[in-house]
C-alpha cells in the first residue's frame, strides 16, 4: 500500500523501523520572522537535524520518522523535505491543528478551517505538492473545550474524507484519551485509525486498557522525558501490557525535536550544545529502552512488532 512521505508516495513495505511521533522543528513562525537569526537559523537547524537523523539511521537502522508538527506548532514543510532528502530517512508530515485556544480560530466556522486542511491533503502543503500522511489532533489539560470539540470534529472530517490515520496528542494524567475516543466515535471515525499519543506518560494499567479495549493504538512515545515518567516505569508498563496481550497495539517514539523553542530551550542553547551526542535524541529508544525491554524478557521478534509491524499495520488500517 502507498502512503505519503514528504518525498512522494512510498510503499508501506519500505517503512522499516519507524519512530511514530517526533518533530524536526517546533518553532514559532512569528518569533522566527521577528527575531530572525537570534531565534532560528534555517541552515544550521538543517545541519543539526540531518546529522542526528543520519546517526539514527546508520547506527540504529531507523528508516522512517513521523513528524507530528501541526500547522500551529510551526510546521516548516520545506525544511522537513530538505532534512529527509539529506538524511535519507523517510519522513511523514502532518496536517491538522494543536490544542491551543488560538484567537484566530475563535468564532470561525470550523468548516472554513477544515476546507483549508482538506485542500492541502489534496493539492499539497503550501503549494509544494507535498501531501500529509497523517492527521494531528490534540487535547490537553483543558480537556474537550468548545474549540477543542470543533478541532476534533475537523480531524474527524479529514479522516473520513482522506482516510489518513490520526495521531491524537493526549494528557494522560487527566485521562483525556477516553474523551477523545468518545468524540472520534461520535463523529464516526473508526478508532483503529487513531493513536492516543503520549499514553506512555501513564502507568495506570486500568486507564491504558480502557483505551486499548476501544480498538485504538496507544503511543508509548515520550521516551527520554523522565519528568513525565521514568525510563524504568515506561519500560515496565510496556512489558506489563505485552503480558496482557496488547503488544500489537503499541507504538514507540520520543517526541524529540532537533530544535524546539519551548520553555527553557533556546536557539543559543541548542546551537552550542554537543548536539550529536545528546542523551535524549532520535536514538534513545534503541540505545536505552530496547535493551531494558529485552532484559525483562521480550524477544527481538517482539521488538520488531513494536518498531516495524505496528506502524505499518497502523498506516495500512489493519
Ligand atoms: Zn509531539
């Protein structure tokens, strides 16, 4: 089956080892425009991202990265394409919006924004001809607000019309995944086409199984973010869910960005860091988490299910 990468259609057989939720860049376009090189340097960001992805490919065999950058997270489609070309890593781009209560969305008919997204799914993003391969949806600590309900409706309409699958950012400590699945179901979306992302922040087996029993996939996808959940807990929870028969419904990733301007990150810090030798980068799952899963008793064939088979099945709608 063919799906959309940023360099054109690829067969799902070619996906190989997949990181299901990462970013090349999350960086505010207004700040980029206002402060230029002080906030963001295009060529240097490309250099860093290409080097980090080449390392992931050459040392750990990672062949595909899904970029989860929604339109209002600073998606830069030309940059993603250039990084994919230069690194040799397949990249899948996202359409859709993050959960932010954006003033420019308030009071706007959701059909208006939905039509803009559908157009980029048909004709390409920003006139490039690059088609998105996945839909980003997001609900966070504020839950399903009036705007968020509309944004989930938009993601649902795009899903039904394009048949693209959905990655839904969730806030696991608020257990928003259940509400998100309720909304998608109400809107007529087949829940097997949905990943409830960031579920790996939770170790609550009851909550995670309540999601899985609805037929969705769950994203165990913030490896390296110890503030949200430790490596050991993340590994133990995956192992426990494998023991309970859910191995075919989990996908792994980091939610890493080569450059992100959030919180205490800054361009100066990123640029001057030892960015090819970070502890947390696109290789942490393979370097740190997989050895622990194998120690616990998973086999290499189980790891292949998590890293290769599940992403492929998800894209193929199986
Ligand atoms: Zn993300």
